């Protein structure tokens, strides 16, 4: 697991897993289709990513499919991260 | 695009998919007034069956109360059937003003504005009072109408884990850079039946300078010692900035809703809320009925007292029988089944036993959280509940869910 995935996974667990919920969440766990994150609470995840990585994710790309696992979210962030020479 | 064969076929497949997933909802046809016992035609065309109703929001048993009906009839005679107008053009009668004043007194607020429904109140309130300089911070289990209303508003949206005050505090700290913050919650949560920690929410709101909005639709009329709502129950009357609630549940059960709270916020809704500006006024007959409901509730607390007793008794019966129920005090008592098909099968079998309940599953509740949501009424007598638990035991035994918790039920039936 890369640094990016680690950071996103830690945020997802802190932000969305309630006390007493002992289900395992990995980088491939379905987040939205698995009922861990819903489209209503997804906004804070998008905002976290934009602030943390200084990026803008267009609404058209911030789909439930693109946010459905930590792995997919990391790939989305990589798409919009500035490329340094 | 005309509605050609290909378009029709697309939607047919979509509907077939909903059926195959076990998520298709069917209507039942009630051929009586709403009461503790009703006549239900189901499936369509079947002979009407006499059943005990355990799934109405008729919490105080006032939906067909003769005094309410008579008051509504007088309202029809004296103020007519419909106004054919939105409020601000020619849709406001003296009785609308009277009802708004009475609701203000009942809820302990500064002002009140009627809406065609609480759904409309929730759709309109946020957009009317907040802008993109502000933030809405909502409990994750707020009603769908609040989610919709928040999406219509340009304020930033955020959410906190259900009833988690530590998480709410983090969010309030995070958003100190916004012009206004508003915390939004249900008073009594409609699917789980638990009560919001309004006293703690108000304390946090005061500490971090935030407004508080509560949808009290499943509380107005019966939560709190005199039925004023969740704010009375939590000892924070006068400290809630916006209350939205409905007249379509305990308060007569017809329709109508309102925004009640700070004078200026209510007036902003009167000036700007789209459902208020563009939707027809509450019909005079509804207003007249609601005024009588308030008369009844202000005379005595016997109905909400009886409801409280019924809720305690029903929870005791279900727990003793071995059902997995959500803990709580409200008259909303979810019987957890987790699997959507199981919820539908149990509801169907209970109907055959003369008990009317409905299975709740996705998208009404989250996937894997299917349940039967039982709801008590002051119209229920002890013998109704004793009869109901017999049926629940019989059906529970058939599906081998008695004495079983979440993991065991899921192991047997899947999610």
C-alpha cells in the first residue's frame, strides 16, 4: 500500500467507521456500494482530498464509482495531482 | 424523444431489476379510516382483511378522532374546500394566521410559517436562510427530505457520525472559518426511533457559535412531558433556532408542515422559501382540523401518556419474545431483520396473521439494515399489543429468528 492509499484509508476509517463497527476496511473494500460511505457524506471525503493534496476534483469526476474504494480514490487523486518535473 | 419501444423497454428492465433484487414495493389499499384496526385490500382485488395496524404515524390516535373530523367539517363549511392560491397572493386566511400563532405557542418559539408539508418545509428552509458563505453540518441519519433540502442550498455541506457528539465537535471546530454554521438533526430518528442528544448539541452550538435546526416530525405532539417535542424532552425549549415539523403524523395525520423558530429566520422563509412561494396553501379543512388537535393536546396529556405506556409495553413484549430490536424510548420500534427478502416475507406472514406492518429495505434504509418498523399509537389498547405479539412470536418461530442477534440472522439469511 502506497503512502497515498494509507492516508486515504486512515481518513476513511476515522471519518466513516462508527464505534463498535468491527468490519475490516482495506484499500479494495467497496465503500459506497458496500454502504460504508453514502453520497450524502461523501462530500467531506472530497473536500479532505482537495485540501490535503491541493487539487480540484470536478464534480463530473467525483462519481460514486470513482469513490468506491480507497484504491480508486487514490487513482483519482493521482489524475489531478500536479506533475512535477 | 418520443416514448418509443426502446425507451419503454429500458424502464421495464429497470423495474424488473428492482423486483429481482427483492426491493419492489407494493401498495396496500385501506378501505376504512385510519385507526388501530383497519380493513386492508391486499393484493389488489382481494377481499378486505381486518387487521391491527402497527405502521402508522398516527401516534396520538387523532387521525379519525370525531372532534377533529367535526372541526374539519366546520372548516369546510365556513372557509371552503380550497384557496386556489399560494399563500402570498390570496391563499392566507385568518385561520392560517391563527394556526401559526398557536403552533408558535405550543412549540415555544418566536414565529411559525405553514408549508404544504414538512417535506416542503425542509426543501425550502435552508436555501432561504443560508448562502455559500455558510455550512450545514447534519447528522448522517437525517431524513431524506433534509438531505434534499441541503442539496438545494448553496451552503457547504458536511455530516457527522450519527449522534456522535465528539465528531460533531470536530466538525464545528473545522468550520469556524464560515460565516454561519447550522447543525441539523432529526429530533426522533424516523428509522431507528432513537432521540437526538439535543441538550449536548445545543451546548456545542453555543460553544462554537452555530445555529440548530431540528426536524421534529416524529416527536411533535408526544415527546416531552407535555408533548411539545424533543426540545422539551431534552430541556432546551427556546434554544432551537429552527424547528421543522409536520401536521401529517401525530397532529391529525392529514397534511401540512411548518418552519418554527427565530422571528427573522421564519420571515426569511416567508420572503424566499420556494415551496412557500410556489406551492398551494394548506387547505382550510386541514387548518381547522389542526387547530382542534392543538385544543385537545393543550387540555390534557392523557394521549401522550398512554402512548408512552404502549411503547414501553411493546418493547418489553418484543424483547421477551427474543426479537432483535433497537433500544429506545420512542414509539418507533424497529424489529431488525437485516435481509430485505426476510423483511418482506415476515411482513407478508404477519399480514396473514392479522397484523399490518411493512418491510423497510434499501433505499429507505441502508443495505443490510432491513427491518420491520413497528409504530405505536395511543389508539392501541393492551389487547391489540397482546394479540400482535402472539402473531410476531408465531412468525418469528417460523423463520427461526427468536433469540438471534444480528450476526446469526445474517449468517442464516445473508445480506
